C-alpha cells in the first residue's frame, strides 16, 4: 500500500505539471518532454511490478528485473517522444509530453508476458515444462489486475456517493475533496495495491471463480466454431467479392480469430486430463484450429491486397502484426489437432512459443527497426516517386501531421524535389498549421475532382451547370451514398423530368458503395439544388436499366415513390439534411413550367 501511495502521488504530480496553469512545472515539462515521458512510463509500470512480485521473487532477481524493465521502458518512452514530438489537435498543436496510447498498451502486454515467463523460471521450471504453472499464474494475474482495478474504481465511487449524501444536508467539504486529483489518484493507487495484495494471499478464492468462468466460456467454443465454419462454407459459394466490398473484412476476421483463441484456451485450461471438457467441446476444439487458420489466411490476404493497392500505413502495419500472430496460432493449433494423443497437447508448446514471437514483434514495432511510421513514410514516398501516385493525388497531410519526425523530414525532401509541381504541393503542406487546414486542403482538392467519373442517363442529357457548381461548393451530408459528389469515384446519375414531388430530379447512384439506395436531389423554392431524400430498392432486378432509359413514373398519393418497371422504389424524405419535412411539395419545388426540361439539358 505504501508503494501504491507513492505511485499515486507521483501520478498526481505529473498530471499537475502537464497542465498549462501549473507555471514553472509546466515550462519544465515542455522544455524536457522526453524526461517527462520517461517519468510517466516508470510511474505507470514499475510500482505495479513491485506490488506484484515483492515476496514472489528473490530480492536480487527482482532488483535485476526492475532495473532492466526500467531501462527498456525509459528507452521506449524516449524514442516515442523523439519520433513524434508534437501533439496534433484539430485546430492547434503543442509539444507532446505523455507516452502514446499505443506505447502504453504494447508495454503493458510485453511486461505481462515477460513477468509470467520470469515467474515460471523463478519456480525452477524450464520454459516449456509444467504448463499448469504457466496457466495458473497468467490467468491469476489477469483476474487479479481486473478485480483490483474494479475495486479501486468502486472505492472512488463510494466516496462520490458519500459526498452526494453529505450534499443533501449542506456539507460540501467532502464533495470538494473527491473532485481533487491529489485525492483521487493516490486513493485509486492505494486501493489497487491493497486489493492486489488481498487477492494474492488468498489465491483459492480466485481459482474457484476462474474455474467457474472458464467452464461457462468453454461452452461458447462450439457455438463460434459452428458459426465460423458455416461462414467459411458459405464463402465457398458466394466468393470473396462480397467480403472485400465491406472494406472491414480483415478487422472482423482477426477479431473472430482472437475470440476463438481465447475460448479454446478457456476450454483447454491447464491440460489436466481430469478436467477435460465434454465431448462437444473437444470436437469443437479440434475444428477450431483449421477454422482459425482459414480466418488468418483470409485476413492476411486482405491486408496484403490493401498494401499492394495503397501502400503501407501505420494501421496496416499493426494489422499485419495481428495477422502474423493469427497465422502463428492458426498454424500451431492446426498442428495440435493432427495428433491423436492427448487432446490438443501441442497447444501448450504453441502458446509459449507465441509469447516469444509476440514479445519480439512488439519490440521491433516500438523501435526504429520496424516503426510503422517510418515504414509507412518510405512506402508512400516510394509510390509517389515511382509514379504510382500522381503529385496532385498524394496525401501530404499524412506526412505533415500523422507520421511524426519521419514524415516531416520526408516532406522537407519533397519540398526540394526537381519536379516543380511536387515541390510546390509539398511546400504548401509545410505551411499548414493544423489538421483543420490539411482537411480543408484535401477537401478542396477532392471537390475539384467531383463528378469527373459520373455517367449521366438518359444518353444525350447533360448535367445542369448550377448543379455541378453546387456540388463543388457544398457538402451534402448524406454523400456517403454517392462518393462521386466528393471525390473521383464512379457513379451513375439519372435525370428525371418527374421525380418525387412531381418535379424534375437527379438521382445519384453508386452500386459499389451503396447498392440498395440512391440519393435524390431537387430544387428548393429558391431554385437551388439540395438533397431531398433517398430511394430504396435500387438493387432489385431491372431497376437500374429502367432508370437509364428514363422510364420511371411517380406513384402518388399518398407517397412520393417511383415505379421503375414493375418495381416500386421507396422514397424516404431526407428532412434531417437541410430540408423541412413539414414543407408542402408545392413550396419545396417550383412548378414544371418554371424549371422545364431545358434545365436538365
């Protein structure tokens, strides 16, 4: 509890120093952000190591462990600030003093792995021996941490409740106390340490709750195996095209693989044959490995396709790491199912080996060796210089604001490029002050390419000039259904003399982006174009061909739907996007005589 109190006080001091109104402390933090970030990293993790391992490790080994962990954490924090020294906001930026969330998450995961492997060695076991010890320690530590954190938050919640009670009788002092960070942070840290100690000396309580929870989780394994196998079987019929069109297939596949890994380990437990699960769970366990391998292969292929099309980005680099780990587990668990010996016995070797692989990959990604920002900058600049991306289409804002030091340095080199167009665009990006400026620059550039790949039907009809000007100047809030209004995407536009409200209309449809609906535009009472609604059922057979021929008629009353052949296109009034749903159609649109067909020509 003393260690927890010290941690809480240090955390409060660092938080206070990071605020602009703290005077000299803030100036010191801004002048030495690397020192501040190192202190923050050590404050976050070293006390937790002490609380967890004091009394479990011999003194000399514990000191060596703490010193090594502190050195590694300090080096990672220093590099994290060096590579990305600015905290970029929407309309401003400032010096960054806190470690990035990515570093904190990866450091916590890496320390958990290292901690459990060291504890195993401290017991005198070889790393691949006594898997039961690996299982007991890792699950106990995970549950301890979750319970201790929940206990600390509950303590703060009780104080909040007590303050509210005293408020009822006019005593405000406790309410003032619980609002202070100098009280909350030390109290949270002390409560966490106390709960961690209490659960450490009574492990039997955790073991009982853990076994009950694992038993329930094990029965979810057959469910996800049935659903996942059914998905893979259906995929053989539908093909991969619907999967890629979602644009988030890799994320969902990797999440499914991760959940399967978790549930399979919950079913396997410590591998004791006396605690083997029921037959349905064992059968599902043997099918889980090949299913995970299929998910991992599909996800890796999706990431590879995206990288091949658009190059590396930090998100794709981390997705590749997750895909590699999914392949490791998928291959390993598939290998485990091939033996007819004790159920999935090889799973124990795979889990320990995967820990080393993951630990090594985290170190590589958090250092210059495989820094996602460095890899992404090199990839995107190489695509630009090779001509894959035209200078006008390149995302200079990524180099300016989202790639840290590596992006700034690459942008400076591009600003001196012999290509005058490229150098001018890079210099414009260097002059941008914040993300808002970059967003506006990208938006304006994309607006110039709007409607460049739109095809107008019926043939021979041209877009009204004022509609084109409106698209290039105005943001249509529902343009997610018609990307050609904001960028150079493909779409079709159908000009109708009699659309909804018995007035001329333009229907913008992108089958690849929103196959079931189209966006409808019409003129308001002042004659300006605006989005008036959506048409449903666009993906039904024959609808597009009828609209291309201009063969659509209005169905009223009581609706403003359209008939395309024998299909009724449901019209949804778009009152939330600049149109008054209570305004009668006669006032919303001018008459046919005012607009006429010439406007659409």
